[in-house]
């Protein structure tokens, strides 16, 4: 049994050639490799920030005042830190904000009692930013 030219044409149409050339595949591979490297680099730098802060407890004192316990962790306690706290109302409006300075200390984990003034009753306090001073 021999294959005729018509059979070859039919087979060629049934099984089309690959769409991507090896050069295109290599370029796509390099781009993917660069993106994976970038993600690893960002993850490794963001995984261990120099200062982290969180609100452990808070209380609404009045319509114009809130108190909170800010917990700050620093790998190097000799570094002064600064944290930006915001107070939100029930409508998610910002009703108060304040920078808190944390002086250098001897402990990696520090708790600071803070009082924030508001112009409207607040319902939540969050740490928006913490970093070295």
C-alpha cells in the first residue's frame, strides 16, 4: 500500500504543524522564569519586615475618644519605630488618625497604650503602616 499525494495532503490538514516556534517558546519560558524570580524576591523581602504592629485590644471611651493597646514587634529593639493608626466609624469613614512613636527599647515585642481623639464615634482601630522611625 502506497501513500498518494492526496493522502499526504489530507494527513497534513488533519495534523497541522506546531503553532509556536522554538524561539517563541524560549522567550515565553524566559518571561515566566523572570516572573517567578520576581515573585520569590518580593515574597522574601516582604516576609520579614523590620517593624510590625497590630492592635491587641481597644475600647470606645466616648464619642470623641478611643483607647487601644498597640503591639509592636521589631527584630532589633534598638531601632525606634513609627506606626500610623486610623479609627473608623460604623460607616467606614476615617474619624481619627495618629502617628505613634515607639522609642528604642530592650524587648523585641513591645506594647504601647495609646489614646486617639475622634470627631465622630469610632468603632474600629487599625494599623495602617508601621516602620522604622
